[in-house]
C-alpha cells in the first residue's frame, strides 16, 4: 500500500484526512491568523469593538477601510481575514435582521444573527466546488438590556465571550484579557482595555486613522463608530 501525503486531502473541502481534519477549513483559519487584530469587550453598561487597520500607504483613504460594520441599530460586527468575505456575511446578517423585523415586528437578537451566520459558514464546509469563508467575525450587540459578544469561525463554530480577539494578535490579546478583564467594568474602561489589547499586538502607534472604535450602550441600544475627536481621547488614555 502506497503512503498518502496530506496533499491528497487538501484539494477537496468534502474529504477528511485520516486524522479527522479538513485542511481547507484549517487554511481558512490561517487566513484569519494573518489578518489585522480586532477585539471585543463586554462591560456592565455596553459592549465595545475595536479593530486595527493596516494602512500601508499614505495614499490610502483610511475612512474607506472600515473594519466595523453595522448590522442593525443594536448589532455590529468586526472581522479579521478576507474583508471581502466579511462583507458578504454582513450583507446576509443585515438581510436576516430586516426579515425578522418584518415578520415578527421586533428586533432580532444578537445570538440569532450569530447563529444564522455560523449556519451559512458551516454550509460552506461540506459541499464541493465552494470554499470556506476565510474570515472570523466578532458580533456584538444588546439584547433586552444585556450586552453580548460572539465569535464566528470559518468552520461555523459559535462561541460567546466576555472579551475576545481575532486575527494575528489573538494569542497576545487573549492572554492580556485573561489577566486584566474584570466583570462589571464600565464601558469607558472597556474601551481603554480593548485599546491596550490592540496596543499589545501592534508595533505602530495607535491613531484614529489606523484603528476603528465602536460602542453600543445597554441603555440607548444604538451602535455608533466614534468620531476622530472621541477616538483620540480614548487612545490617549490607553
């Protein structure tokens, strides 16, 4: 019997290797690990998303490189990996949110949106002729006054977190959160904590041009990306 190399199992998404691995899914996760770092932190009164941007040229318009996306008034998402794949998933999430509102006359929950996206991502791991989404998402929002944060992986796995990171600096940021995160912290403290985590993984100085900050308060239930002045104020404290 001839030995079979791992390359024989990485050409089709539907073929498991002898040790139970789907190589195309693992390659998709590698695309995420090469992406810019993004973090999310849940606080007592809201949830924050912070995403770093690789602004590699002075000719780039930084506002055109938005890394945080609005899904509904009370839900937002950030991504690491292939941003084009993220836009496709975000459009699906927006459509599901609007369909839910029309059908039930109520806002969709954060967890339902996250599950819908993970169902789609998982679907792309079990059919030939397609590839997995090369992106992970952090989905944040407020349900009935309770801030929530979920991570959606290329495999379709869904996990809830109090604080989490995706992208190239995930390991360092998660280790930082393990030490520094405190349950019950206020939103302002959560923003500063998230920026410090990004700072741990980023050699460049943080500026409003290379980082996006978004918050959703439990009271207002409205997602917003901070303007330059507000962002600069938080960055100076991190």
